C-alpha cells in the first residue's frame, strides 16, 4: 500500500507540514482512513426525509451516498453505486414516494434499504443469455453504512468499530447541539459554495477562534464578535470536535483600536441597520456559537441566523461547502423574516463569511511548491484543552490530534 512520504516533526500538534494540503497520496489516504474509517459523517436532517419513500443523496468524503426512509419508518444509507457496472443508482438530489431505485444504465433495481431486488433479463430472453446459474442477488448490494441519529441529525459510518454516536460526540458537544436543535426545525434555504482550497483549510478555519475578529471586518465593525467579549472554547477530549461561543457585551470592546487593526478603523456603516435588529434567541445570552463534529459537520448560530454546514472534499485543492439554513417550526412570521434577512451574514457573499471563502485559496496558492515547511500553531500554548479565552488555537490543534490518530502519522 502506497503511503505519503511527508515528514511530521515531533512538536505535537503545534507544527503541521504545509504539504499535507497539496499531496495526492495524503488525499487518497484520507478517503480510506478518515471518511471510511472510525468516524461519523453528517448525512442530512431527519426531517428532510420524514415519510416512507423520501430520500436524499449526499457524500461521505468523495463517496456518493443515498439516504432513504423505508416503509418500516427507519432510515438507511448505502453507496450510490450500482453493483453491476458502478453507475450512480440515484441521479436526483432528493425525492419523495420512491418505492425503489433503478439504475438507468442496465435497470438493476434496489430497495430503499439498498438491497438488490431485481436484475433486468436475469433469466435471459427466450431461454438464451441471462445471469449465470450461481448468481445470487443477496451477494450484490452496495456497501451499506451504519446510521445513527441525534437531535434530528442523521450521521453515517462505514466502520463497524466506531463508538456509538453520542459517545463519539461526548457530553459537552451533545449538550451544545441540543441547545440549538432541541426543538423542531425546518429547512428555510440551501445552497452549495465551491471553495478553491483543500478541505482541511476550511475545516481548520471553522475551529480557528483566533482569526474571526481579525479577518472578518463585519464582525468587529458591528461588534458581533471580538476576542475581548465574554466567551470561550470547548474542545472534546479526543480533540476532534469543538464549540466556540461569545456574548455581545457593549462594555467589552477594548484592545482593537490600540493595535491598529483594520477591523476597528473601517468606518463602514449599514444602509439598512435592521439587518442586525434581531431577538433574544436563547436564555444563556450567547449570540454566537460555532460547533464542529469531525470530520465535516458544522452547526452555526450567528445572532438569529442558524445554519448547518457540510464540508466535502472534491480534490486536493477543491472543496464543496453545503449550507442549509434552518428555522424553528415555532417561529413567528416576524422571527422568520429576521432569520431570512440575517441569512445575508453567511455564504459566498455573506457580510461575515465572504472572507472565509477567499482566505483558504490564499493559503492554497501560498503553499505551492512547499515540502518541508511547517505551519505554526502556538497561539494559546500547545494544549488541546478547553479555554475561557478565544485567543487560542487549541481547537485547531485538537483537529490535528485526531487527524494524526486516524491517519497514523
């Protein structure tokens, strides 16, 4: 088995070889060791497939997957790949009232559980041709995934050895997911953003609490997120998952002007200030929470803008970022209007997140030709523990801690 020759130096998680973002063999190893390894991968929301015959297609890493609800009420997931010649079984992104799936190439038919149930002309035509006598349909179904659901989130895994989902998440991450998804939600919008960089660069960025109020002009200009605000970082015991959170504090905005940061000297104003006129979402006063579950799930609360992000690799320098906006079933018309207006905060052209769509590409271009050079991750020390300070890279180091375990480096 071929492996990458990239060398990791012994500084724990404070040094990362820049070549891991641009190495073809590393990328291939990730598909096997991470996405098909001992991880749980987000597939969809349970309420996106509420009834028998409902389905969605998605990906685990680069592997296409079908997620469907069968007549027994259970949700099943399996590779979107015909066992005959490898074509996609399901061509649509979603659908309802399906009885089965039939490959368009040679009409092999699969149940909603992913079982092969029919082969066109299996017995031949007029006694000639057909499948061999020993052919058994039970031996030719696509690879099936384990499925687990928590707070309406559907996760899948190719591994028989991965911990049960709630154990994989840990108590603190479960509590923070329940905080947002503990009441019924519905999808109010979705789109896919193409990023010009390796998937790890975006996922690190999600966990990087240090950059948010430095890179994002909007955050600091309109005082939505500054490192001086009350908040903190929760890092799971394995390092794999994290939560970053903060509260708006009108008295806690010192430190930015003194350092001459561009985000404190922009002079920008909103022509429509009602964009930020929201409502108190949770009793704890937290106005921003970003939560990640390794290797590619993000749950976001920015003011009243709630969203799920799914990070999917598309090559060593390409990533798809699926955004799903959500609201609560109990929203009033006024609350729903606020959510839809604040949806402008995120996405490819979002007032907050547009820089995230560009900065990964800046790194990808900047590391061209690197081999031995290392990224430095020492902000906040060298640990991967939770902190009351967000001026830390603890959650990023946590990502690399789990990454190295799974990749064996």
